C-alpha cells in the first residue's frame, strides 16, 4: 500500500517507467526466446543503434533498481519483521523435523531391529558353539565411536575451535554415511547423533561467551562469529557481532565526559568518532562474514538506526539543550555539522543515516532558531526605547579572523547606508544570524527561518509605528508591540527616519542577507552590479513572496505616517476641522475682501510636502521612488478624506446656503493647485487624478442644482494655472516679479477670465 501511495504521489513518470520496464522484459520471458538469435540480431546494428540499445538497457537497469529501492523502502519494516519470523519458523521446523526423525528411528529400531538382531545373535551362538559376542574383536568404527566424544571434549576444553569444527563435520559425515549404509547399530547411531548435537551446542555457547567478552577484539571476534555461523546459527552470530561492537563503544564511552565548553563541540566530535566508527566497523565485519545477505543487512540497518538515535539523544542532552535554550544558533549549528560530517562517511558503506540525525536534531535547532530570533527582537526593542531617531552611517564592523563576514563580502557601499541606532543593531544581528545557515538548509528550515525573521521585522515596524506621535491609541494593540516603551519621534525629520529605517531594511538589507538561504550556482561574483542583477534573476519564488510581505509591513508604517500628517492638517488640536463646506459657501458674501489664492489647508499641504522633500533628499539617496510614493500616498490621503467626508458634501449639496460662483471657483482653484504641485513634484498618480476629477464633478453638479451653469462661471484653466504657479513661488519663498502684466488676483482679471470661459467646456476636467 505504501509503495502504491508513493507511486501515485510521483505521478505519471513512474508508471511510464514501469510499463517500459515490463515491455522490455517481455522478450526474455517468452518460452521461444533464442539467445543466439537475439544476440545475432543485435550484432547487425550500426554504432549509433548499438549506443541507443546500450542506453535503453542502462535505463532499464536504472528503472529496475529504482523500483526495487522504492519497494524495499516502502515495505522495509514489514520485510524485516517477516524475514525474522520466517527465519525463526525455519529453525523451529528443522528442529521438529530432526526430533520426529530421531523418534521414528528409535521406535522402529525398538519394534523390529533389536528383536531381529537378538534372534540372529542367538542362532549364531548356537551354531558356532564356542564363539560368543564378548570374544568378537571391535571394529575400527566402533573404536572411533568410543574415542570421538572424548576427542571433542578435549578440543572444546582447549578451545581449539577450528579442529573442533573439523571433528564435528567428520562426525556428521560418519553418522550420515552409517545411516545410509546401515553400518551401525541404531542405538549406537542415536548415541553418536546425540553426542554431536551436545558438543555442537557446547561449542556454540563457548563462541558466544567469547564474543561477549570486552577483551575479544578484531580478528578474534571475527573468527568466533564466523565459526558460530559455520555451526548453522547465523542469526545468533550476527546479533552477537552487533552486540559486541555496541558493548565495545559503550565501554569506551565511560571515559568520555561532556565538554565544559559552551557549545559542546569537543564532546560532539569525540562521541561522533566513537559511535560512527563502531557502526562502520560493524558494517565492515558484517559484510566480510555474512556477505551482504539481505536478512543480515536489514538487521544491521535497524541496529545502526537505533545507535544513531541513542547518539542523537546524548548530543541533544549534553550539547544542544543549553545552546538551543540560550539562542546559540551558531553553537547548535556547529554541533550538528560535526555530527553530520562523521555520519556522512558511512554512506560509502551503504548506510545513509544523515536523515535520521536531521530528523532528531531538528527540534533543537528550531528551538535555537526561535530563541535567536527572540534575542534579536528584544535587543532591538531595548535600543528603540532610547533611539534618538537620527540617521547615521554604520559603525565599523568587527571581523572575526577565519570567518568571512557578509558585510565584507557584500557591496562596499553598505557602509554608506544611513540608519538609526536600533536599525543598525537589527541589521548587524540579522547579518550575523545568516552566517551559519548550512544546517538550516539541510534540515529544510529555510522557510521557517524566513517566516521567523519576518515576524521579528514586523514587530520592529510595530515599534516604529508606536514612535509616531498620535499613533499610541490606534496602533498600541499591534501584535508583537506588546507594552514595549518606544521613544517618540517628535519632528518630521525623526518621523521620516522611521520610514528610512523600515524601507532600507525591507528593500535591500534583509533580502540581500536572506539570499544565503538560496545560494547561487556561481562560486563567486566579482562585479557588484552583475551580482545585484543575478540576485534579482535567481531569487527563489519563496524569497520574492517574503520580500513582498516585508514591503507590505512597511506600507503599514507609511499609512500611519500619512494618516497622522493628514489629520494634523485637517483638524485643530481642539478637534475642529480646517476643511469644511463653509470655507467655500461663505465666500460669496465677502467679494470686496476676496483674494484669489489657494485655501489655507492646501497651502499648508504644499509647504509640508516641500519641507519633507528637502528632508528626504538626504535620507533617501538612491531610493527616490520610495520618497515619491510616500508623498503620493500623503496627498491621496488628504484628498480621499475630502472625497469621503459626508458632512462636507451634505452641506455643499443640501445645506441651507447653496454653493456660489466664488465658492465653486475657489474649490476648483484648490483642486487645480493640488494637481499642479503634485505634478511638479512627480507624485501625481492616476488614482489622485481620478479622485480629484470626481470631486470637481460633484461640486459642479451641486452648483448646477442652483440653476446656474458652472462652465460659464469658471475661468480658463490657464488662469488657474497662473495662480497656482504664483502661489507655489510665493509659498516657496521665490515670488515672481510682475512685468507690466495684469494682477492675477484683481477682480478685473477675474471678470476677463470669466468672459473667456463661456466658450469652452470643462468636461475633461
């Protein structure tokens, strides 16, 4: 059943290989198969056809071997258990057969043979008169029968194993021949057979006792096991061989003590040497004596797995437990690597035990991984509580001799990246964390490592969100932030430093470090630009998805930043709004005092964005796209708030006072002003353009409800553009001189512009 499931899981190729194999063997199964004709037909092939034929035979051989291997692995435990039961049953049946044969012989002799011999003996004595049984000279065979038991006893007492084996073999030969030719009295034959059986058992016990002695080593052990096998007790001999090697390395382990070092590397190396050397020697002896017979090979594999599991428990108890609990991933990795290095040497003897070790070591390495990630999170949180949120270049990295650092191997411009102190600590700890990823890859923990690192980064982003003023109430319950104390980022420069931290880690530093979990095929990359391009091309799908999640986490920080600054613009400290319908509806009552200029809230938005652009120019060098997307998001947040403010639109559309001509023009000017400075700053998105057009359309619809034509009231777009550009110049501190031109803010200019606007349509805006 297991093999069937395995075949189904592998899909069509396995089935096709099985069909091809069956078809290729059908020709040999036929009763009319003629080997001579088959060979001659193949000899007529040309060189290309012969090569193809050899290739097909090689594929058939590989497919047959693979199918055999899958069948053995799928039914391994059942095969071993069945083999042992069959072996036991064969031994019992042989014993029963011998007993029944002996019993039948005795019964038959007692019933017939003895009676006939006695009658013949009586008749002979009567005829010969003076010739009696006592006067007959013993034959050579009878003399040998008398001396044989004593000879065996002497050989056994003197432990002359080879001679004892030869004597037993001779005795069995004599007994077999005498039984066939009826050369011996049945009683004497039974006595001979019993004597052989008794001495054989005694010799087997002597050999077993010798094999169990710790002092029996090397050739002496192999001789004892080989002799026991010759006696016909192969299963017992093989078990004694394995037990002898077990007892030997257990005895040697008595002088071995766990290392006093923090990582237990010396203890791991010493214990690995003892255990795997014993397994290797046992495999060598088993192959030499038992010649790789399947039953004994299976027992050897099961014994080796058992010893490997016991070894792994000792390593976990004395070396990995403390390292894993303390988050010593490097120490745990070193122990695992040492053990795997010794274990892999057994593969040359056909014992692949590394998967057993990896399965047993995995929980400890996972524990060390989790503790290490927890340490990174806690250390970063401790620094974040006192971080001044000022960007600085990375401190000089400390390089351990003999241990290459990713900082040195990576791009030299990594030293020019600017982060705050907590982000620098986070980055350095992550770089150090990825120095030892070999065991993580071999244990298939790459995905778990990336997930754990993402959670740590996400927790750090939560702390950055808490550092934003005004976000305590909204963001305090983010998972991973807990009750950690974070120093507030008071001004805009500090708040943008939070974004610089998160974006640089998510876009460059963390993905570059994580590439060690998916090493490139090329050994080294000399050119840095080529290395970056190769990184992008070879990054695995899992890592692309992982980076996408990192960026998504940064987006949460970006949203909080934009929401906070949008709310600061829209609302006062008392909770009143700067963006109400009254600021447009009430304009028509103050015509004499009116000056054409963008509304105050949009002036402040422009000034804020200009100020942030100046700050970001130094923070986001080489990452201008992130800065552009940030300001795009901030502008969209303000405009979306206006679009979704239902109370604003209720007052515009159904309020007690309708929206007048001046109010419509001011609203249109504000929206054109947003489009103008967003376009100039290159953060005018399609979404922002769409929302502004929808807002303008809603305002014009509300104005049309009063019975007036909004297009006749709005000046040309050039008039609005001129005012917007002048406003940007004045707000940025560089006012434009008026060279004899009309004053754009004058009512005359307004009326002139209105007269021009009557002949155009604003449908596209």
